[in-house]
């Protein structure tokens, strides 16, 4: 059994980590979602991201990115993205798998990369190529609203 701390600090060489838990889905829904993640493995490699599925189900360990990590069932499904320093930059909780959009995962990875690379802020619903907010612009807005 691999422990989460070992995954984070010893074996992950990728810049970003996408943690996923879908234990509260119906098995057919789990397979559909996880197959999408597996089909997109090249895009995750290109984004320098490692997908890690944390599960209590032995039958999901067939996926190369699966780890058996805990004994208790989670109340919600979740998706969590960490940056290169392993700081959580995005977390979403879902009641079912339909809420997890793989394109949204990639959009968040691009935003986190933009923030780290350029030191800028990405507005809500930001997409690659759209304008970002510099720290000086943000400071100016804060001054205007603090008056």
C-alpha cells in the first residue's frame, strides 16, 4: 500500500498533482469518468501533471494512476489540484461524476501555471489567451474599494 505522503514527497516528479476521488459514484459512472482521464493521459503529461485516484475499491486499482489510500468512505467525490510546491490551488466537491468536466480540469491547470509563471491573477472563468490581472492592477482596485 502506498501512503499519500510518499506519493507527494518521493514519487511525483510532475509539476502538478490532480487528486481525484469518485468512490461515491455508481461503478459504471466511475469507469466512464476514469476512462476519460486515462484517454487524456498524454494531455496530462504535456501539462506536466500527475493524476492520482485515491480509492477504497480494489476493482479501481487496475488504472495505473490508482492508489488504495484509506479505509473510510468519503461523503463526497472531489477533485483537488496542487501546484509545484504542493499547495492546494483548486478543490471541488461533487455529488456525482457528471459534475467533473475534464476540460475544466485542464483550464484550471493552465490558470495555475499562468499564476506561477507570470505572477499574475486569473479572473473567474479565465481561459488561456484571455487577459490576466497584475498585482499592481489588483492593488489599485483594492485601494478604490477600501475608500
